């Protein structure tokens, strides 16, 4: 079995979208028909392929234009164990990306727990970038594993091991890595969240971990959700969609007890930015990182004034970046249920 990954990207343009095409061929240029090709949107890999097809007699396959909006991973599976990759964007639409299949390679290794005992039956997988899993296998009774169907043309891969109640740091494999990989588990508490509305009622919704498209699921009837296999020494930021609410997103560290994520009415910071001489500072980007998006951004007008929405109540760090790239920050406290106005920030001298 072979796996092919293609990262595709469309750009913001007024031109109509066109199909994204791929061409599967052997190293000598021979087309490969009947290769299964699946396209995964990079922001929703966990939801499965958005389009699956097979290459025709000429080795070509494509993602239809009506679905070709955004970025995609393309996974192709054949019967000879070859693997290759390429990138495609709307700039390339109308031509076929040339995908070369070559001899597959094998990745071997060992997985142990923190006591040095073989982690029998743990699941080991290989992926490219943050795409879907390309190969999976179970650890044997002696702690060994073998991943097959991965070609030497894939020079970089992420190897992960998973087992309930444990965390194993991903191994960034490359062609120069040791022939045998050693992975080690540590005991890791889960990340348990309870998502509620301002009045405390459970909120049924999808929750995802920012930067980890593979970690996304829905809360149960009690608003509870649990994420496993997270690094116990890191904090994780989540995404919870609500059309009119925001929330304080300071990050969550895995631990046994349930942590509360309470949605709240968003507040607005109204203010003015001036330079060191007291003159209005136009085109300064003002931003914060709470709520459902990675950053909430706005810009000052010609008089240095701005309105920054979607803030939670309490103390928030607000960042200011000038057109020249100079960044400063300030801490502002907003009272629950009220907007803060006439906030004045003076840019620092650099």
C-alpha cells in the first residue's frame, strides 16, 4: 500500500475556483491508474475525506472546483507500497501536479513506559505535517513496532505512540534518523473541560485544541469533554464556537479534575493610541487572544482611535503593533457587563 500526501492551498481571489489535479506516475514516468485518492481539509482532518476518487487510465485525479476552497491534504493509496508528495494551489490549477512513486521504506522502533516495561498493544502511527495517519501498527509483546508502506521520498515524518492514560512526545523522523526509534511513555492526566453558558447551563458544542486539528470532539449532555494523550507540562488553548459569546482563554493544563470554560457576554475596549510625542498613531494593529479565534484584531483610524471587541471580563493583555513592526502591550481590566471607554495608550520609544 502506498500513501501520497499533497498540501493544497487556494488564495483569496476574484477568479473562480478551478479543480486541483494530481498525476500519479512511477519513477520512469509510467502512469498509475486505479490509485485511490482522498482529499482532507487541513482544518477538519478528523472529519474524514471531503472527496475520494481514483486515478484514471492516465494516472490523473482531481478535487472538483466546487470543493477546492481552502487547504487540503491528499492521501493516495496503491498496491505496491510507494509514497510521494507534492503541493498544489489555485496558482497551479489547470495543470497536473506530478507525483512520483518510489520504493517503500520501513521504520522500526521500540516503545516503553516510564518504568522501562514494553508498552504492549500501544498504537504507533506516522503522519506528514498535521495530516491524516499514513500508517499504523500495534506494539508487540517485546515493545517493538514496524511501520511499513512509507517511501524514502518522504524525508520527514512525525511518529506518534498512543495509549490510554499516557503521553509520548512525538518523534520527528527523517532520513538521517537512527534505524531504530525509541519512544517512551509518561503518565499523563486527561484534559477535562465543562463548557457552560453564562447562566451555568451545559452548552452542547464542538471543542477543538488550537494547533491540533486531530483533537476535536463534541461535549456530552452535561457539557463535558475529555482530551487524552496531551503533554502534561504544556498549556493548551481551545476553540469553542458561539455566534455571540466569548470566553477567557488563558490555556488549560491537563489534570484530573474538571476545569470550567464559561461563555460570557463579550465586552468592547474603546480607546486611542498616541505616539511618544502625544500625536495620534494611525494604522496601529490592536489585538488580544481570548475568545473563539486565535487573535481578535482591529486597527486605529487616522485619529488613533479604535474599538476592540470580544473581550472577556477581567484583566486582559492587549497588544499594539505599529506599521513598522514595533510591538508594545498593556494590561487592561474590564468590569463584567460594561465596556471600557477612553482607554489611552502611549507607544514606547524604541
